[in-house]
C-alpha cells in the first residue's frame, strides 16, 4: 500500500537556529548579515516549496547479520554492519521518499545568477532542512500507522550515509512505483528534484528509535555527523 502526503511549509516548524546549525554556526550565533538573510529566506520559501512524500510497507524482510545484508522483496541491500544490526528485530520495512520540490532549488539558482550569492546559499540550506523535516514527518506517519498493532520503528537509513553506497538508491527505487512523489533517479543515483530524500525504516515488535550512532560511522564529510561532533566537543570543554 502506498501512502502519499503533502505538507505545508509552516507545518514543518523550521526555526532560524536549524538553518544556522546546518551552516556551521551555533543557533543564534551566526554573524551578520546571516540572521536577516535567514529571515528573508524563510519568508520566501513557502512560495517555492512543493513538499510531498510517501512510503510503501513491505512484509518480506530479512536481515542477515553474518553477510551484512538486508533483503526487501526481490532486492538485496548491502548497507553495512551498523545499519543491518538495527534491523535484527524487523518483520517489515517501510521504504520512503520525500521532496521539497524543484522550486526552492530554482530560486537559489535565480538568486545566484543575479549576484545575490549569500541569499542563494541560505535558500539552498533552507531546501536541505525542508527535506530533513519532511522526512521526519514521514517517519511520524509510519509510526502512527504501525503503533496501533503494537509495532515500533527504527531510525531511517539512506543510501549515501552510514558508509552505505549511494548506488543502492537504484535498488530502493526499483521497489517503488515509477516517478513516486514526482522523484526520479539519474544513472549516477542522484535524485531529481535535488532537494529530495529516500530511505528505509525497519518495523517490528521490538524495534525502536535510538538515534544515529555517529561514533560508529567513518564518513567525516557527513554534515549531521559534523554537527553532532561539534556539539560533543563543546559539551566537553
């Protein structure tokens, strides 16, 4: 069964601090002119975002700890030890995609072409946060769906993160209807619109969300890992 949703920008509850954090600043501590640019960008974004997402639940799921693989339907994924270990209690899996739409990226390009590079940068970041928050909304929808049956869910995991090859996006999209939520995949496994996300969430009686274990990941370029490491370093000062 496919479950499709549309979200209003205001319903995502995006704060200026979340934009600052993804830019590399502590919330409330970005230097001028960024506070005003973030305010302007957040005021513009609702007119350029077409936020939608959806998921599909699969019953045929098998996590093989020894081989570090997860089989969903007729597709075999190799996401690595850290991800597979989180799926050991799963009886089902939800595959999801979501997007902020093409508009917010087009806005960023237009601003850049006019020489307004800082605002273009800010709107690009807003697009990234929009997708992240939309993915959280989809995760909430999945939990609402399965909780009445006494089931829980894992955190979501996506090809391209946690040392999982982005090429396996091809397998994920092969399990979903063509052009699901208006998102397509290039031969190099990049999503279009650019501001889109996809992933897999485990479902089972003993599944729970425990947060991402960045300490077990070797991807030093992951922006979310950088944020968590920065927070940890500041806490230890």
